[in-house]
């Protein structure tokens, strides 16, 4: 279970970071939409992915195998 949380957190962190960078670069480039989504929506999705990554790591720390 802890390995699943660890890898889900890592994957969500990587996806969130890449999505945030993509949204910011796209918005700075002057585009308001990408593939039918607003850049603010993409940034919100990135924030949610990063929050999930943080919460999964917190869950590992609190309910770790040493407890």
C-alpha cells in the first residue's frame, strides 16, 4: 500500500509540475485556450495534482510502516 501511495504521489507530482509549466508558458505566449481548455483550468488541474502528491506523501509519513 505504501509503495502504491509513493508511486502515485511521484506520478502526480511529475504530472502536476509539467502541467503547471505548460500552462504558464502557454499563457505567457499569449494563448488563452489550449485544446478547448482555458489555461486557468489547466493550472487548476496542476494544483490539484500537486496537492494530491503532497497528501499522499503525508499519508506515508503519518501511517508509515514504522508505526
